[in-house]
């Protein structure tokens, strides 16, 4: 499975997240402190990793359900994902490599992607609406 799927909303959200992270990092390069730029980059990459990880584990769970078996989702898998993200953020912050605020902002790239998708759907709902008589 490729990192960026070209299928519908999943691919658009992932591409929008990647674009938001890239834009934030490029904009912060000339204007922000290097810790802000690295925080945006680390947070954004962790956000992309988290999105991909969640997407693949959810797809695996629904694949099992579609075949009639009981899902074997373990709580440890979900906890591990957040443990990895928290550990990376805390280590980067402890070694003074990132701004914690910028890292959290980078982790919010999913929110940006959801707003872009909501505006896109709203636009198409208005443009392609059918007139009622």
C-alpha cells in the first residue's frame, strides 16, 4: 500500500495535510527561529505518520469484519501509537530541538485538512445544487 492513496477523500486529506506541513515549514524558515521550524516539521511528520498508522489499522479491522470474523484489535496498538508520538515529542523537547508550541501546531495538520475538505464539500454542494420548483 502506497503512502499516498489516490482514492477519494482519504488521499485528499493526506495530501492536504502534507501540503499544510510543507507550507508551514517553508513559511517559517525565513521568519521563525530554527526551533519553531523544526517543531513544525517534527509535529507535521508525526501527524502524517499517525494518520497513516490509524488509516492502516482501521482498514485492517474493517477487512477482518468484512470477512465475518471478530476483530482482534488490541488496545496496546492504539496506546503504542500515542506512546511513540509522545516519546518523540518529549525527547525532541528535552534536547531543546523543537518549540513545543510549534510541534503541537504541526500535529494539528489534520484539523487544517478537515477544514479544507469541509469547505470543498460545501463549495460543491452549493455549486452543484439542484433547483427545486
